C-alpha cells in the first residue's frame, strides 16, 4: 500500500509503517463519531441526464445544496450495476457504476466535489448476497452440482416431495424477507442431469439475490478487494447491508425457521446474528485500518438485543451499528428518554458512538408515521399503504409537527445522526402510487398483498414546477404527487420556519454547539417534557404532550436559539408548545 490522501483535510498521511510501528492517530480519525450523515438514494435524488433516473452527476450538481444543508457526510445507497430487482441491493459488479447512474469517472468527480465541500463519503456494501447476474452466480448456474463455482453460494439438493421427485421440495422451510420461500430451484445446465430440474439455491431476499457462502475463502477475499477498491478511490466509510446475516449454519439437516423475524438471542439462530459473523468483521477492520485515518463503517444489523448488536460496533469491528430503536418507537416522552439513555450507556461501554435514525429507504417516512393514531403498528402502516393512504385519514399537520420535534430531539443527542434525503423537506410517504408503477420486490413476492417501500423512494422535488418534474430531471421512474410542489426545496428555500430552514439552522448550530459524547438528564415539571444538557451547557427540551407545557424553572427563554415550532412562538409566555423541541445555547 502507498501513501493515502485525506482529501477532506487535504493532508497526505503515510500508511502504517510496514515495520509494525503504530501510525500516529490522524486528526480526522474520529470524524464519524458525531457526524450528521445524509443518505442519498441515488436513483431518486437528482437526474442530470434527463433519463428519469437519478445519477451520480446529479449528486455532483447538488453539492452546493448539500453543503448549505450542513451535513458532514453522504451515504450513497448502491449505485453499482444492477437489474434493480431490489432497487440496487442486487449487485452485479461491486467495483463499478451502473451506466444509467454514471461511470467511475463520474464517481471520482462526485467524490472530489464532496471532499472539496468538506463532505465525506460513505458507500453501501452488500455482502450477504450478490445479484443473479453477478459473474460468479452465472458461472455457478452454468456448472454442475458440486462444482467449485457453486461452492461460493448455497446450492443444495431439495427434499423428496412424496410424489416421486427426490428433490422436489426446497431444502428447508425458510421464508424470504420479501415474501414467498427462500429457495429457488434451477434447471441444470451441466452434468449428467443437464436440462432437468435440479438443485436449489438460497436467497433470503428476492430470487435475484442469491446468498453468498461466507465460509468460502474467495468470498471473504473478494470483499476485502472491494473495500480496498473504494477506499483507494477516496471513500471515507462503508455502510454494511444485512451485516447480521453473513454467517449461517448450513449443517444438514437444515433447521426449521418458518418466520425470519423470530431471532434466537444467544447466537444459535441458523441464519442471523451468529457468533461466527464477528470474525468476518474483525477481518474487515484490519483492512479498514490499513488507511490513515482508518475508514469508518456502520452495520445494518436488525438485532434487537442491544448487547449483541453492539458487538458489530466494537472498535475491533465496524465501529458503529445502526440502532433503529427510536425509529420503531412511538412519539412519547418515556420511550424516547429510555431508548436514548440505554443506547448511550451501551455505546459508551462498547467504545462505539451511538447512531440515530428516523427515516431511510426501507420505512414509511416519519412525518407520516407520526400522523397515525397512537399505537399503530407496522401492520397498520401496511394496511394504510394498501388503502392508497385513504384509511385511516392521517393528521398530517400533527405528523410533521412531531417529526420536526423528534428530529431536533435527536440532533441534540451525542452520536451520529443519519438523515434520509427529503426528510429535510418534511416529505410525507407517497401512499397512492399507481399500482403499475410499483417496483419493490415485496409487492411482487407477496402477490400484491404488501406494497413495500416505493412510497419513500419517490424522486425528490427540487422546484415547485410540476411541468418540470419538480426540477428532478426527466420523467421520474416513480411518479411524483402534486403536493410535492409545496414541499419542494425551492418553495422552502429562505422561508422562515420551513422544515428546510429548520434543518439548515439545526445542522449549523449542531456543529457550533457540539460537545463531548455525553449528556445529563434534567428534571422537568411534566412527565411529557424531556430535558437534557450536554457537557458544554447546550440544552434540549422536548414537549411530547398534545398541550403546551410550562418551562422547567431555571430555563431562560432568552437562551432559546432554535425551535421546531412556528416562528416567533418559541417559549412564548414561559411555555413550550405542544409537540415541540427547543434548543438553548450555553
Ligand atoms: C437492507 C436494505 O436497506 C434493503 O433496502 C434491502 O432490500 C435489503 N437489505 C436486502 O439487501
């Protein structure tokens, strides 16, 4: 390895000495610990070439917007060559750019523009599965059962179906996350049974996403190559898809697991969060630490048991793991406080910094979630989507009010904030997409009974002009609703109290007020009001209640520097508005 360049700081720093002498800690080594990271779903961000699909030059063209927004880093969802069977999480080639989204040169130009603007770059790695168009999978299909080509994936003989076909049933009862079974049977192309139905391959997601066999050394080595490929191109970190799924117990007979979401919390589950997954990420850390500053990484690990989840976030592994606890919580004082408390304590114990997230490309946008009647579940959200957003009728004003308050509560917390494109505009979920426009594999694999995630992936509105596709580019790959105009960036730019201006002000203040990674909970006169203070005196107060509440004694209204409420109403009359957050400067 040669010298690496830190483009954000502009300093070239030597790689760790081959002699083994520890490299000095780079001044930027901890940039990620309290970063505000903005997730870009590239197909839906901005379309520079007018083909209706967002692309990397579109990101470059909007770098000023990102810079003005005040984020520290962007996380790019997959932009690799893909048939888009799962929105790009079906990767054909991990070390290239989908021609519809640009080229490697476009990536380099985008990275240079981001770094020049002081914005770091995180890219998505998808190690659990490739696409069925990946060269290794094509080679596996073209080869006979038992061949080395098949060994990089999970191919197995089926079980007898009792009707005379010895392999007619899938090897196990495992379901796919998107509906249907997790096994697909192939027509053999090679070997003595060429032309007939033969083995089955495992795909925990769509049929087009065959799972890799992580016991295979070539799989492990190839992902190290991919990490180095992007790290050498200057990316600053990685978001690791389905990190908890790589290690699997494939010993025969396969154990029954008819419901994926029931997870055994002791490492003995056949598919998820197995203890042996950690040696994979220890290997990744070695690669990430070849760079100075070391590359950052964050695990997407849907592991509800926090002490197990934190193993992914240890400094000897990825450094951070998403915590989706706030995302899944109702908008309520006790829940928010206890989740924040628990996550901060546990992050500190593991050496990680905590992560916070309300929205991403997989969930109903949070202003819509908070507009539901309290107590609504994922099933309710799915039913609402199936009803085209007509029932129940949502209280959107309330949803947005709560979303803004929740966001300011979260942006004040120690740790990293992960924001999803469009949340700075207060976008709602698009629940009434025409059925023939839906693309999420969930829609197809559930035989049109669950719509899935397209409603949070609708291309962004940049301007108020519908005739102009709201400034997105060409005719978007998912249609934008009329109401996007009023929430467009153009319509909110410079408008006091708009959600965009609130995010800009919050992110600028967050940089200014940032403090050590801890907080102190303060007493408050109401159970609905949560109040905390960072070590430098920065205070955050959220009223989760539906009525205004008294300010705690000792809180000086003159110190309010930001409110999630209507402009001019902050701390009016010594109260804090309903469902409102205030920030107080030290
Ligand atoms: C998690 C990603 O966020 C989601 O979009 C994707 O469908 C699955 N992993 C499978 O890659």
